[in-house]
């Protein structure tokens, strides 16, 4: 087995939800592997873990879990004009640019009394916690969700060619949408002093990104990098480590930066750090209370209940005639469409519905099509268009 993975395998299994020695199955629905650089992602079953580790690929677990719903928020440095900046100047960018945003995000979660992990990757941080199905918190979380009908229909059927073997349960689908709304609430609450712009969605050439794109797409397509995994997107191997443990113990940033670029040196630290994703606990009730009392919740409700007229939809279609497909395939283009529509008195939901039509009608060589052909059981045009329209309208 790969020398790094021979040491970190127990932590990868723990992060994937290894149940017990007697019942050794993983709690994640599936695994994903990816080679170095821009290699394609490969969906695979949990039984293939050892084969992935033998090959030395990056390894991811599904966000879809069998005993709980997982919250996930990705905080990373993004430079669309120079994507390799974070790899060249990582330690400096972590210290000066990411640290204030990371500390505020963790402070918001901790103030609610939530148990969570923070994971440091080569480009930023992941914050993650679990909400077990049988808890009252999960039932309340389900009540927050309002996925579009088209997505719920996709969840309910399993195409002949698909990496999944079963429908996404109704309650799981509702909870995932509810978690996306909480993630958006957190992302829009953060107001740190930073030396570069901070935004949810790619809005600036160089920024700190609170990446909410996870919740724009079907749950069965989303996956997260494992603790103890390589991060080889740049071609150079980095290690993925835990910074904040579930019990609140925070590992010093400098200690992690001293080893994250040298996986074999990082392996000992990874092996000594518990990696099981914790249950959020009753602190989730406080976070949900804050969201329900917020202006964002009011705007979400108004968006969900809006029923654009045929005239509004036609005007939205006309407005989008001024946009190329490549613009509508990007966050910034969708934001501009929503803002322009609002200036013309159009509800953002009508923009979203018109954008969804464009996605469905796009030619096979359109950049839009990449959004729902990366998997045979692909991205949902309506879900994605409405998510970004709601985000930029709120």
C-alpha cells in the first residue's frame, strides 16, 4: 500500500463512518477517487477503499450518509486569473488572508454550542458536522427544506446508468436543502476584516470564497475530501489534516503549515487526531433559531412562494438573450442576470426559471452542458438555476 496511506487508513475509515470492528461497513454512501492534476473523478463503492489507497489517488467520501445528514461548508482562497497562487504562497495566504475568516466562522459555530470538525486542505478549510436521522434536530431541519419538484423527482428515480443504487430518501433530501440554507446564513453573517474580498460565490478575480455550490446540486453528486487523504490537484502532494477536533481542541496553524506540504511528515500528526465526524448536538437548535428569525429566512420564503406570471417569464427570457451560454455557466454571469432583472422589475425566481430553460435547451457543445453531463445521473438544471438566483437575490 502507498506509504502515506498505510499510516492514515484508520483515520480515512473513521472519517467515512466506519461503524465497528464487528460491523466494518462505512457510513458514507459511496467513495470517489481522483488522480493527480486534473484527472477525472471516479465514483466507486465503499468496498474499493483499499484499491484506491493502493493506487495513491486522492480519496473523497460522499456527503450522502446512511445514518445522518452532513453539514459542510468550504472556505478557500480563489484566484481565477492565477489558480496556482495558493500553492506557491500557501502559508502566507493562510496566515494573512484565510485566518480571520476561518476564526470568525468557527466562532459563529462555537457560539451556538455546535460540535464540529475543521479540516485544513491545500487551499482552505472544511467545516463539517453530522445530524443523526433519529434526532429532533433532524426533524426540524427537514422542515426548513424546500427542494424544487424537478430535483425531488430526480431523487426518486434511479436511472439505468448511475453510480447510485437507490433513491435519495425524501427526508434526507429535505434536510440537505435545509442545511444549505443554514450554510448560506452563516456565509452571509461573516463580516471579517480581510485584505481581499470575501464572498459566497465567485464574484471577484481574487477572493476568499465561502463556497455554497455543494447545495446547488443533487446530494448524490456531492463528495468531500477525506481527512488523511492526499490533495494532488496541483501535481504536488499535500496532506489533509484536522485543525479543530470535535471537542474544541484547536491545533496551531503554524504546526499544520510546517507539515501539510510533506505528507509523510504529516502522517504521524494525522494518526494522533480523532477524525470521526461529530453529531452537532443541541447547538443546532440555536443556529436554526437564528436563521428562522433572520431577514434571510424571510427572503427565502418569499422566493419559494413566488409564482412568476407568464409575462414575467417571457420578459426574463428576453433579458437572457443578451447573455452568452458561457456567462450563464458561471456564478458572476448569473449574479449579473439577477441584478439586471431586478433593475427591470423582474422577480429573481423568474430569472432562475428562465435560466433553467436555457440549461435544458443548450446544445451538447455548450459550456452549460458540463453542468449536467459530468455524471450519467447528472446535475439538475432547475435546482442549480434556482439556487443561484435565490442566493444572489437574498
